[in-house]
């Protein structure tokens, strides 16, 4: 059964997403999917979202923009 895990990103978004979507761990990315963004450009979209939040005063300081599922 799949379950959600939320991990704070302690490295750059790009490094975290590269690790999460590693082809060796995801059956050559067969298990990678996304909603509302592309896995290849997600780090750029996360950065843009974070900048827009800061500009609009909505930044809460958390970096939980990336949530992914794992199998137990």
C-alpha cells in the first residue's frame, strides 16, 4: 500500500528532486508522476512559487512544496 511522507528539503530543490526521481529507484522513472507541473521543471516552478509567495507576503518559511508517495 502506498503512503505519503513529507520531508523537509535540506538541500536544493533540484538535488532533492533528482534524488526522488532517480531512475534506479523508480523503474526508469515509470513510477514518477506529477500534477500541475512537470518533474523535469518542478524545481524551477517551486522557486518561482516561493518567490511569488515572498513578493506577496505569503511566505511562511516552510519548504514543504514537494510531497511524494512511497511504497511500503
